[in-house]
């Protein structure tokens, strides 16, 4: 039993995203330590932008997903709509807040001298007409996401600055 505990404890730091940006020549993904504010009412535009970033930024397989220039507007609330809202963990008793805005989404590969992609290892999606929702989960956490159905893609772009 003691060996199992030591093994599990030794892999926990490997699961962390700290230092993930180094191989991609960029910063680490943003991680939200808490997503419960505000306890009541709508999130502010700044909170919604932060929650959008936290939903997107992560290491996924061989890719690093990042965002920049996230700007969000929040509309007045509306009731949860069971036939069109696909929010598997959403609290259906609480309102949903439509959002819209802009963002720059990065999907980056690791930098490689062999592939000659150093400083140009990202696909950038400019999303000037993004829309989505913010909602509370059944655990009381906020989730916000938005995307643009017609993003402007630019290949072989530099990653965000460190």
C-alpha cells in the first residue's frame, strides 16, 4: 500500500500545467483557482472573459491552446431552455447569460528546429463575432464559453508573448 501512495504522489506534478508553455515558446495556460464568483447575479464582463479563457486554455495532446485579447459583453439573463441549451452540468433552475465578444485563439505545436517552426508554430483563429453563454453548474461554478462560426485563420504564426 505504501508503494502505491508513493507512486501516485510522484505523478501529481507531471499532471500540472506549470511549465507547459516552455516547449511551445510561450507562456503557460491560465488556470482558474476559483470560478464561484459572483455567488448571485451575472458575472462582470471581466469575470466572464476570465472564465472563457479558463475554459479554452490547456494542454491537449500535443497541442497547447491559449487565448489573447478576450473581450466579452453580457446580455440580460434568460431562463434555461431545455430543447436548445446543451449544458450537461448546468443548473437548470438558474438563468443563463448570453455573451458575445472577440478573442484570438491559439493552437500551438511544440517548437522544433527539425521542423523549422520556431517562432511560427501556431495556428491563430481571430474570432471577431464570437457568441456563447455563461451559466452556473450544479456545483455552483461558473462556466463561460464562446466561439465564432466563421473565424479568420492564420497559419505559421508566433505564439503569444511569454
